[in-house]
């Protein structure tokens, strides 16, 4: 069925689970999370993670000591 893989952090299902657990933890502390917030949070978290990945890639390329080459 699945022929390719991806990082668990790239999975919206994993982020949904993280948000669900975080929501339960916040609820235990007296905070509430509306259904709309719970729906939007995985998308926001994925966007933030993607942005941080892009920043990391740019910093990595700037700090690299060798050129990128597709032919050697």
C-alpha cells in the first residue's frame, strides 16, 4: 500500500495526535481549546516546522564549506 516514507513530523496525523494530547494536558491545567483551534493548530504547527526547516536549509548552505555539484 505505502511505497514511500516520510518523517513522522511531516505527518498531519502525528501533528493531530500531538495537538490532541496537548489539548488534553491544557484541559487538565484548566485551559480550554475550541474545536476550531484544534482543527487549525496542526496546520499552523506544520507551517512553522516547514518555515524552520527552510531557515535551517538556508543557514546550512551559507555555512557549507563545499560547492554543490550534481556531477563528479
